[in-house]
């Protein structure tokens, strides 16, 4: 399987999760950064800090878990195997820093799996755009989201 497709799916799922949680990001990319040792990244905006937007730990956990869950679906692996892998190191560190209870972690995991199933076609659409352009802004991703009526 193509590494760039895996990265695009992983990052697209993060982006969809952010928007579904009512949060904002600056950009999402599937372009590797060898210097930072990243395959791709979702870059948070400073807007949350500037206007004091609260980012609930459960939402942040779900966002972090959505990437590995989508990658697992694409690769037909168990999500825990992907989450334990090298590619999910940043996601694991992000979740660990949240200090979740076991119940919060299980809930965030289920929410991430549900999001991936429900929004799989959208995740693929955003991954396609990432593969074409490499980087998308929040507005670019939001423009690819279906209307409420769809």
C-alpha cells in the first residue's frame, strides 16, 4: 500500500475530527518533513489561545485517535496495532499528555472509531485532496465537508 495514501488518510481523519468537534486548525498536510521526522501533520491555530476557546480533553483525545483509527481501517489492521506503531508516536504522546481516565480513553476511542465509520467517504475525499495538493487550510477542508442536509 502506498505510504502517501496512508499518511493522507491518517491526516484527513484528524482534520475531520477537529471540525466535527467544533474546533479550528490552521492547516493539515501529508507532505513529509524529514527535519521534524513527520510523515504529515495537523497544525493547530493559535486562535484557540487568543480568544480563549476551550478544547475539552475528550475532544482532543478523539482528534488524536481518529488518525490511527482511519489508518487501521485503510490497512485492515486492529486500531490498537496502529496506535502502538511508530507512525502514531505523536498521537500517543498527545493522548498521554491529556491525563485521561480509563473511561475517558475508552469513550474517546469509541468516538474516533464511530467518526471514521460514519465519515469514511469524507475522509477519503479529503485524503484525495491532500494527495493532490499536499497541504489544505481549514477553509479548504471545510469546503469539502457535506452540507448539513446531505
